[in-house]
């Protein structure tokens, strides 16, 4: 009996020390499941990375095809920006000089009251001279009008009858400047550049089959001698009219150019448009119109005049040729002369 109890106690002790086989299987299952999930995540990531690399390569190929056109456009924009920077720099220097002059005038206005009239007249004179500089140096009508309006305002603030003639002269100069047409040179420059781009891919004129000339009908002489002479004379006149071409000053279409001549032709068109742009910036009316005339002549000779792009390009050229560049601008000499007379009159006051 005691031996049986010892065996049972020993079995109980051994059973408490050994791990349960069910718990070990559960841990192994959890570890295998985690390992499987990790492998699935790595596989999905690799698949997405592969497709992402394919998309990146496709985008690189598209960028390589678009890159040449972007570089050409960037080069043209760089040229425009360079020219605009030169103009902006000149205008900036002018405006800086104006600010410096204005600050000096403001400092002069703060001096003693007995010299106030002298400084105010100097301010009017400075505004008028700035207006003359804006007209003569930059041909900027808007800036000149601003200076004249400022001079008119400064003259109106002074209650002197001698300045009435100065105000009248300033009004006359303002009216003359208001009649001058405004020209947006930047917009015209970009329009010519767009015209060059549109003419790059324009097709040349196709050869036209020559129509066989009709043979003249034989002259039949019947009737009296007078009627026969009349028929012969009419036939002779008709033959002479067919032999003479009365379209003087109207050249016909040129020959169909070869591939090499086509390249030279397109280069000549681009060069003429570039010359027109330079003439636009330099305000050379004759050169501007002559360059556009050369482009129009080349379009008439070598391109299909009935095609829509050619007709549109010729309309643009006609519109550009009507733009006045070398405009005869008025001066502000009347206002300056009237101011000098007013200064003499005000200087004789007690």
C-alpha cells in the first residue's frame, strides 16, 4: 500500500515538472504564422517596388523625349529675359535717380519758409525736366504723363496768377501726349516669337499639274473684203493679247525648293523674324517693315497661300506692320518756357 502511494506521488511530481505538449504546439504555430506574415509583407513590398521602378523608368523615357523641346524653349525664354533685364535695369536706374532727386526735393521743401516758393518752383521744373527725359530717352508716354500731372498739381498748389500760364502750357502738353498711340513692345516681341514657332512646321507649296494650252481655232474668212479684214484684225489682236502678260509687279510663285533649299528657306524666315524683333527693340520702323515684307514674300512664293496657317501668318504680319515704332513725340518745351517766364515775374515781386 505504501509502495503504491509512493509511485503515485512520484508520478505527480514528474507530471508537474514536464512541459505540456499542447502548449508547445501552440507556440510553434504562432511562430510559423508570424514568419508567414513577414514573408507575405516582404513579397508585396518587393512587387510594389518592382512596379514603381517600371513607372520611374517610363517617366524617365518621357522626360528624355520632352527635354530637347524644353531646352529650346528655355533658350528662347533666356534671350527674352536677358533683353527684358537690360530694359528693366535701365528703367530701374532711371527710377532710382528719380527717387534720389525726389528725396532731395523733399529735403529742400523743409527749409525756411522764405525760400519755400523758390523750392516749389524748382520742384515743378524738375518734374518737367523728368518728363522731357522720359520722352526723349525712353519714349515712355505713361511715365511722362505722370511727371506732367505731378508738375500740374504742384503749380496748382501755389496761389500766384503768374503760374496760370504754366498750368495752361502743361495742360497743352498733356493733351498732345494723350494723342500718341501706346505700343506694348513686349507683347509684340512675343507675338513675333510665336509666329516663328508656327512657321517651323508649315508645309511648302505642292507642285501643280500644268494644264495643256488650248490650240487656237483656225480663222475662217467669209463674206466681203471688209468683213474678212475685220475678222483678220480681230484674230491678230486676240493673238497679241495672249502673247503679252500685263501682270507687271506681281511675281508668280517660286519653284519648289529641294530639301537643302527648304532648310535655307526656313533659316531665312527665322533670321528675318529675328531682325524684326531687334528692329522692334531699337525702334527702327524701316528695318522692321522690311523684315516682315521679306517673310511675307517668302510665304507667297514657296507656301500655299490658300492654307489656313499661311493666311493666319500673313494676317499677323499685316497687323504688325501697322504698328508705329518711330513715333514723332512732342516736347514739353512750352511748359519749361512758361515756367521760366513765371520765375522771372515772381522774382520781381517785392
